[in-house]
C-alpha cells in the first residue's frame, strides 16, 4: 500500500507526531511511506503545489499527521487543506486517515475538521489515532499505534470507512441593512475579523451601528504575519514570540485592551479559515493563560453555521475555556438583522452588569487538562505556572482532605445494610441541610 504522509507540524522531521509515523514505517516494511512536510514547507507549496498533488494521485492512503493546536489542526495544515481543495486533483475514492499527538485538549474537534474536509473531496475516511504526546514512549502506546495501522490496512482492503454526510447546500445568505449610527461617547468593543467580502462587511457595519458603545475593527488581513506558530516554546518563559513581526505586542496592546471582543468571519472549509487560524495559533505567546477571562465575547458568522456542528463546538469551547461569557452568535442564515441586534443588546448587558456565569463541561474539562499539564511543566512554563497559582486554577481534589475523610465516613456507614436501613432518608436530608440554612438565612 502506498501511503502519503502529510506532516502538518511546522517542526518538520522534528515533529513528535511524526515519530509515530516513523515507528510504523519500521514495523510495516510491506507498506511504502512517503512523507511531505507540508507544515514546514507551506510557503513554498503555496507557490508550487505540484509535488503534493502528484504524490497524492499515486497514493492509496493519505495519512494526515499533526499536533493539535488550539482546538484544530495547525494553521499550516489549514492552508494545505485549502490548497488540496484548489489543486484540481480528483481525490474521490481515495482513503484518508489521521494521527495526532496532544494532551487530548479538543482533539475531537481537530479530527472532525480533517474528516469533514476529506469527505468534501470525496475521500473514504478511516477513523484516526489520537495519541498523547508521550504514548509512543510506552509499551501500551506502541501497541495502540500498531493496532491502528492494522485497522487502517484492514479498512483499505475491505472498503470500510466512515459514512459521509449529505453535501451541504450553498449558504442562504440574507441581505443586511445598515441603519444610521447615533453618536457614542463610551466603550471599546474590538471586532476581530478577516473580512474580505461585502456580506460580512455589512454584518459588521450593522453591529457597529446598533451597538450603543464605541467599537473598532481589527482586520487580520492588514497585519503582516510572518507565519504561523512554530511550536518552538520560545515564548514559554518571556512571553515573546520568536517572530519579529510584533504580533505579541499588537495582540496585547490593540486587541486585549478592549472591554469585549467580537469575532467576525465567513465559514471556510468547516472552520474560520487559515488566516484566522494563524491568529489563533499565534496567541500561544500567552501560553495557556486565560488572560481575557471575564471579558464578554460574541460572533458574527456568515455561512451555514447551523449545519456546522464542529464549528459550533469550537466556538462555545473557546469561550468556556477562556472564561468568557458568550453573548451570542449572529449569522446571516435567517433574519440576520434581528440576530445582530440581539447580540448587541446582550453584549451591552454583560458589560453593564459584569455578567460572567460559571463554565460548563466544555470549559471545566478543558481547564482540568491545562491545570494538570502546567503543574507538571511548571519548570519550563513559568509564566503559566505563576498565572495559574495567582488565579486559583490549581484546584486539585487531592487538597480537599476534609471532604475526602467525610466521604470515607459516609462510605463506611452505607456499607452496612443495618445502618443503611436505620438511616432511611436521613442521608438525603443531611445533604440538604447546608442548602436549607442558606434559604433560612435569606428569610
């Protein structure tokens, strides 16, 4: 079997993810592996994509190998996906799968992103391998990698793959009018966008007109990005990016100084597009620090948002993990003017009342992964460690010794059938006592 490995890591041959591919290559000499470092060579491939297009035509299986960066694949692989779709190569009927390494922070949305785009191109997608960064160093991780390769080969031989959804209809974009804007005296709402079309521009203009507060637009197309995040950890201690394009200072002085952020984009290839992903990835100059927590966020989205379940998860997950109140998502699918007006009202309410509800599973689960990661890597990620300590994010359950002892006592009591029978509903009543006290005090 001819396997084309599209290595999406900007580190090229030094990628941790690629080591799993190298391991499989040694254990499966009957298969031919050709590796193209698309993440590292993306600037050259933008000029000439022929090498990848020709290799893809010969391949029986396309294997996407990449680290998970901020909910999805690195921006370099995003750009590669765009080039694949624009290459004119007929991928229909080819098999595709993926290998990722991460700490399992939203690896599901990364895998879904690659799967959706491969299915757009008519490929037969085999469920991929989501490995921890350290898995290959363990016997179990090596066994899992071999089991994945056996399964992928079996799927190709037996024509087994994930069912593709029905093709998405063209976005039914509704016209948006822009009313006259009254004079505004206070506020600083930042609208971050990659706007390059009239439809999204009209949505932004209406939002600015109906929002009672001052706002300003930051168009990412006007910033001179030198490239996407390299995963080099140069910023781990100092917070300074290895690039000299000034993005780290620009982010902190131009965007994060606002009182709220509204993201405005057109859905491209089941995501925000490669430019917005560059912006997301480059925010790693802040490490894993939720520096904008408490700040309200909103979205202006043009496209089939209602059908993009993975994008929906990413949008909510970003807000939840960041500790931001998601004020609303206005789209141009149905009655966009009313949606935009509601978003403006909700944003103003959040700012005026400092509304910041607690996180749900998407935020709590994501932050627990970061909490454990930073605790282990505190010697290197010093800025993150200091931030987590200062904000009480090291909420390990092991520190709650009193609660643990109480649970041991309760567990011992209910383990005895006789004691349990005598207790009756006393246990439930006991659990409610603290809440009754709160209600009585309120009276």
